[in-house]
């Protein structure tokens, strides 16, 4: 599992880029698409000229997210020695991937498309990552960063759902993209940082054994 954990964390760095690139390309291939007034999921719906671009891209990104979740769980447990909390952090990352996969499999406006809502689990991944790493040498910056990011994501999610009536019918797509982008950006940064820590721990183990 050692080698796979490092590989899965690297996939966690790449997965957000796949999702962002997929949305960007699908939108470019959809003349007249209104990024503010329309939901992202409509890029894979019947009105899209090439819905398979979005749908297959989401499926690929979703599988990558599932693998990243496994990497997170093992790396966090190794770094913080908090098995249950680490498992939940990995689960929330994996659910984000599962949500993307469902978005590609169950095309808009299929009623089953609502299953992609499990992807909102990314909201809690930073919180549990901070919990798993809190007070652990070498990971204080990532823990503090993740906790702050969670609070920021929580605020954006509240605005997305209509709190304080900031969101309008013409910008819901922008709020949706903003929340998704912030979650994916955290995922890439956290996966990159954990992969560096994981690699360093593997290097340190043989040195400790020969000391």
C-alpha cells in the first residue's frame, strides 16, 4: 500500500485539474451557454452539442477522486496517528470523486443526477484533515490552512444556498463554480503537501533503521 498511497496522492493533485479542464472544454463547445444563469450539469445535458465531453470527463475525474480519497486516509493516519478521523477525511474526498462520477453517469436532467450532490462532501474534508493533523510537527501549516479554508468554504456554501439573499437567478452558476473551485483548489494543495510528507517519511524510515 506504501507505493500506492504516494501514487494516489499524486492523482489527488491531478484530479482537480481534470475537472476544471473538463468544464472549461465542455463550456467552450457549448455556444450560447450562460455560465452565470445555467448550472454546470447542463454541460452534459441533452441541449449540449457534445455532452459526452463533460460526462466522460466527469467520470474520469470521479475515479481519480476516489483513488485520492484512499491516499488521503492512509497518509493522514501515518502523519497524525488518528485513524478514525483520517478515515473520514479520506471518505469525504472519495465522496467528492463519487459525486463527479455520478454527474457523468446520470446525465442532467435525469432524476438520479441528484446523486452527484454527495460531491458536496468536499465541504468537510478540510475540517477533518485539520483535525487529523492538529498539533502534529511538520503539518501545523497544513492543519491551520485547512481549518481556515473550511470556514471560507462554509461561507461560500451559505451564500450559494441563498443566505442573506446575495445570490440571484443570474449568477447561481458562478457561485456553484466558485464553491467547487475552492474545494478543488484545497484538494490539490493538500494532496501535494501530504505527498511530500509521505515521501519524506519513507526516506526517514530506512535512515532510522540504520542509525
